[in-house]
C-alpha cells in the first residue's frame, strides 16, 4: 500500500492527547502512524485486519479511528457500517488509495466522517483527526437538543414541545435523549437495548415497544405532526416534518 508522504515531527502541532485506533493491514504504514501519533502526544492502538479492528472499536473507548478501506477478513466500510449499526458514534477518518468522487461518497455514506487519499502528509492527517475530535467533543458538550419544535434540556432535565412542558419518567427521558442525539437516523432495537437499557443481550420482552409507545403518546398527543416514527423492520427515527 502507498506510504504517507514524509513529514518532520517538529512541524506537527500538539493539540491535546487523544486515544486513536488505527486499522491498517500494511504493517509499515501502521507502525509509521503509531510512532507519528505518539510523537504528537497521542496514544494509538493498531489492528491489522478488519475483524480485529471491529472488536477493538466495539469494546474500546477511542476518540477517533483511522480506518484503511481495503482490509483483510473484513473491509473497512463494513467495519464502519457495523459499528454505526451498533450505535458507535466515534469519528472515523477513512484512508484509501481510491480517490475518485464516487469512492469518497461511498465511504462517507457508509458512516465515515472524513476521507483522505493515499499518499498523504501526516500533518494533514493529524489536522483532520484533531478536527474530528473537536467536533465530537462539542457534540458531547451539548446540553440542549432540538428536533423541530421539540426541545430537550439535559441540565434542567426538562422537555418541551412548542413551549409546552412535557413530563417524562427517567427511562423515557434517557430514551428521548438518545433518539434526539441520533435524529434523522434509524435507531435499532439493539442500539436502544445497549445504550438506553445497558443490555448486551435481547431480554425477549416488549420493554422497548412499551416505552416507545408511552413516549410517543407524551410528545405527540395534542400536536398535529408526528415526530417519532416507526421504520418497519428496522427500528425508530425521530424527525420533524
């Protein structure tokens, strides 16, 4: 695989420590990135194939992932799509020798947040990783979520729609917060079980259906437009209009 363009580590600006997962099957390129990230003040873990990378990303807590598109055992786009389906929102920078517009669009639609074509300068890769980390940190720091006329305030633990206050139970609030954080996206039952109920198995109950039905009744009763939609065979989506 093409190696990154050389770049002096003295030119790299330190921007605070990050924990980075590099999924790259070219050992020389992976070692280069691990060393360069370390010199920039960050910690980088390396996986040499897609299956190993997926397992590390699924179980670990990383600030950013750098994922090669062409990987053995499981390709990079499949890794990213699989993580997104499990509710993992860790920012991903895709690396690839495929640089056509269609290739980049495919990568971004699979769940990538940025796309960098090989060969590259490490200074540019590092800058892109830092931007992804800052954006993710800003999202985590958000205290108010809005979808249409529905508003959730994490600090005051309040919910309003069209200025009308809505009272939710703690689990309903957590459910709505998760749905609002993923507004416009399909949220699966597995994602809700793992991220709202902290279950990593299917309890074989209708607990999700019951809570979604109660939540829907509270945020839609008395309003003209539905906002919590069931996506048949897939899950749920919160969106206005």
